[in-house]
């Protein structure tokens, strides 16, 4: 029997959702009425096997393509092109095949009678709940185009920040790779060529060379010890994922670290402010926007603290007062949010806060990479130089043997 996914209102007015078996959609709604629920949305649930096949065989759009799709969609909507015609244009002219397929899929659902937000919610693997909520509120107030434009800007900002971080890590990664190659050349070529000379002459190995040979002779033990340490760390983090208190404690420890802590707090404030600002600008109620903004913050400590903020706001507190009690949150954020509340421009002020922290995050990344690069250079020079000096010391000892 087919399975239908439903969203319905209970007798107390709460929105509940779940799955129900029924021969048809009408029968599913009748069954919900008999349970005392008022159906809001009922749609056929996709079988698990079909979902798995789609995930395995279908190459869906990536984050950059979704941002591009949103920007093009917003441009068409702001030009007052009808919704179905906008999707037909995207289905025909999008540069990437996954985007054309996505536009066609959304168009099909809309032609069948679904709203744009409902059509987007059918693809939670591509459109997060905060994305769908912004579109839904945009539909309610007739501002779908501006809502999509705000979403496109938010997604593009996230991609830009991610690209900056990846670019900043290229040079340190290159240094590490060259260090590994250099160490391999020394250990694999020079040491085996020099060590037999001392053994053939019955002379003691230089201490540094002997240490290297001992490490190579016990490579299995060393590898086992390193693997055990790595497995212990991986097991610890795996256990922490299922224990919220552990995740929160680890996240708080990171926030206390110099340089890294400030960067993490700025990034969390950036994600929170941009998501909440975009949702408020689209007309989403504050409490609903806070829930989505909290979900956008991946840091476990801040995510936990924001739950308390939401409860405080629900109890009647203003947002700036509730946020002032969150440890490690940059004070500038609460101060600017307080100004936004006083001037009744909270959404605009949150977007300004996001822009400010985006600039600060970029500067912090540049400073961190500026410190990391020379630190790595010095450490690599010490390791490789130490190995080379050890080999050179052995070579000089060979010259002493030849002189004798």
C-alpha cells in the first residue's frame, strides 16, 4: 500500500508531520481527519529504494550551481516574468544539465498545483529549511523575487568565504607535500648509501644516523603506535558525536584557543546574522527565523546557547538582551543588534553585522595564514635541515675514516 507523508494541524493548533499508509491521497486525508488532525499537506512519499537509486546514480547540482540557479531565478522573478515561464527558461537555458533537470522537476510540481516553497521542500538534499522558509514568506507577501535575491547573496557570500579559506590553505599544503617528499628522498636515498660504510669498517654509527636507522628498523612499531593514537582520537570524536555534552565541551575548548577561537566566534556570528537577517527581510517571524538561524550555526557550543536565546525571546526578552549572555559572542554583534531593535531595522542591521564579520573573518584568516606559513616553513626547515645535517655529519665521519 502506498505511503503518504503528511503535515497536519492537531486539535491544539500544533503542526505535526509523519507518514501514513493509504490507498490514495484522499483516503490518507480521511484517515487523518478520523485521527483528529486537519491535513495541511499530503504527498506520496518516495520509496527508500528510489531515494537510494537517485542518490547513487544522479549527479545533483553542487553548492555553486544552486547559488547560480538562485541568482538567475531571482533575476527573472524581479523582471516580473511569470513563475512557470521563469522555470521553463531555466530548464531550457541553464548552463549545467543538473540545473536544467532541477528546474524541470520544480516546474512539474508547480504545474501539478504545488507552491514554489512546497516544490523546493521536496528536495531537502538541495534546499535547506531556512531557504524554503524564506521563499515561503516571500510568497506570502508577494516578494518572491527579492527573497530569492537575498538568498542568492547569502549563498554567494558563503561560497566566497569558503573559496578564500581553500585558497589560503593551498600554500601550507604545498609546503607539507614538499617536506614529505624531501624527507623521503633523504631517508630513502642518502641514508642507505652512507650507513653501510660504517658497518663495513667496524666503526660506530654517528648518533643521529643511528637514531634514523633505529626508527626505520622499528617502522612497524612506530606505524602501529601512530595508528593507535589516530584511532583513539577518531573513536573519541565518534563518541562525542553521539554525546551532546562532549560536543559542546570540545567546541568551547576550541573557542578558548588563541586566533582559532576568535575566528570561530566571528564565523558563527556571521552565519547567524546573515541567515536571520535574510529571513527577517523576507518577512519571516522572529522566532521562526531564530530557529533557522540556529540551524545554520554548526558550532555545537553556540548552537546550544542559541536554544536558550530562543527561549528567552519566546518569554518576552528582546534579542540583544538574550544574546548578551552568550559567552564568546563578539560584543559588537549585540550592540549593533540593539541599535537595530531600537530603530525597528533589525533585519537590515543583522545583514550589516554579517557584512562586518565577513570582513573581519577574512582578515582573521589572512592573519592566521600569515602566521601559519612562516611557522610551517621554520618547522619544515628544522626537520629537513636536521636530517641533512645528520647525513652530512656522517659524510664528514667517512672522510675521517679515509684519512686514518
